[in-house]
């Protein structure tokens, strides 16, 4: 019996050693660095480790100002196995290099495809193939406000029915000694404010004319876009000097600390509130931009590299399975402040702000794609630069803002 037991034990140990024999180190490129982002990444890294693989971090924070081409990284040697991007053009470039990884059939195999929200499937698909690993689902145009500041200022953000209602309360908020709207003076933050306002004020049709593969420059002359530019000016007029070059998470923290009433950004802001020990509905409130006709939806996603040796290939699929697992996804999204891209994720990890986001996404014709999912990097940067220059130079008029957008279009498409 002893001999049989030893044989059985040896066999069991050998079986248990198989995953270790195929263990791989996977290079993961991302740009996340805030407390909430790192907490979410730790959940994902732990899930990958449980598959027997190790995570080698390749991080360049998105607020560092460093612009790294994923394609150059891939072709330059020692490429990442997984990389954060939503840009469809990058996936097309990888396909041209024979390095595309089509995950469509794999998602069906592991039972994920039917459980992604419809908009997630759409945002994860490039040219008919699901090539992205959806991680975090966000609404870009969310308003997070400090309830204590609102009470001291005597304003009720839930009573705002339009952006004009919001702006009308700015003087009252300032008189109470608070900054009405916190925004960091960076091109990407101003750019996000602009596209969120275009979606909210102009709606899907005009938004989709601007943020398109082939933009329609006549959209810039519409009253709705001009109104969005005027709102950017109203926000810039309230910006304090220390706002210049301030990262988004530090901007959110001015609201958490009670210096400003609210911040409009993606609902990754919630991760900062939670990391500070704050409670939704008690310490802070959340809603979409008041009166919004549409909200931009971000699906923070990764790609995985195709054309790999068999062991790396299998390890990358293990990474995909780990990251889209409904429980892992729910836990990671809770940390980041976002909503799981899976409809079957455990509801234990959702709160009232998740419900606000889900209600917004479920509104008929009320969602548009984040620009990163549609337009080229050049066009996105062109819009950001035009709006940031407008933000920074208060002598510029709305006409100047419109002209700057047209000039950016001409430089890229003319």
C-alpha cells in the first residue's frame, strides 16, 4: 500500500508540475499609475499568476507626456505580449505585419462572447474580428461632486437639468469659497471635457461627424459645437493657476479634499474616491452631464500579440481568460471605479455609480464611442491641441476655437 501511495503521490506531483513547466513571463505594457489603477492591475496580475505565469511590467504613465508607438515596440525587438490600446488602427497595422490575434472563436469557446455587453462587443471588434481584451468599461462624461461642498455652497447638483443650470450655479459656488469645476490644464483633460460636452450638448449625429474615420468639418460651425466650446471657456475661466499641468487624479483629489465642487472626467474618478475611503451617496454623488443627449463610452482594452511560439501563444490565451473572468473582472473594475464589461459579473461589486453608468449605456441612441475607438491618433491630437490652446489663451474667442479645429482638419486631411 505504501508503494502504491508513493506512486500515486509521484504521479500527482508530476501532473501538478505541468503548468509550471509551461509557465511563461509575459510583458504587459500599460500607462496606469494612480492608486486606483494600480489596485486594479494588482487584481489582474494576481489572476495571471494563478495561471502559473509571471507578469513583467512595462509601464509608461499616460500623463508623462511620453508618446510610445506600440507598433515600433513590436517591430523593434522584445515586444510586449499584451498592451493597452483601443486604437483600431494599431490592430490593423499589426494585422498587416501578420501579428494580429483574432480572439473571436476563443471568446465563444470560454463562454465570454455572449456575456459581454453589446457595446463592448462592438468596441472590441475591428474589421469583423474581436481582437481586444475588454478590461474596464467607463463613461467619459461623468460628474462626481463633493456632497459636503455642495451643502456648504447651497447647491444641489441633482437639480441641474442642463449644462446651463450647472453654469448658473458657478457664482454661488465661488462666493462660498470653492472652485466650481476642477479641470487639470493638460491637453488630454481638456480634450476629454470637449468630447464629453459635444456628446452631451450636440448628441450622437454631430458627435459622429467629428469623431469619424472621415470627419465632416462643417460640424464645427453648428450652434451645438460652438456651445461646447463656450462651455470649455467657462470652465477655463474658473481654473486656478495650480491647475496647469495637474494630472487628472490630482485634479479629482481637489474635489475629494473639499477645494472644488465637482470634476467631469471618466468614472475612473470613483477609484480615487474609494481609495480615499469615501462612500458613494454619503461623501460624494455621481451623475452624467445634466441633460446629456449622449455619453461617450470607453472600453479600456488590451491587445495580445499574434504570431508567437506555441508556449507563449498558450500563455497569452491564459492571460485573456484570466482577465475576462467575470469574478476577476468585477473585482478589478471595483478598484478602478469602472463597470465590468461582462453582464454576468457578480453584482456584489457594483454600487450606485455603476448603476448610473449602466443606465446611461442602456439609453436608446444615447451612447457614442470614445474617440480612441474611432479616429486616428493624428486627428485626436489635432483636436486636443486646438482645444488646449483655446483653453490656455483666454483672448481666443469661440470663432477662434472653431477656426483652430478647422485648421487642424486641414493640416491632417487637406
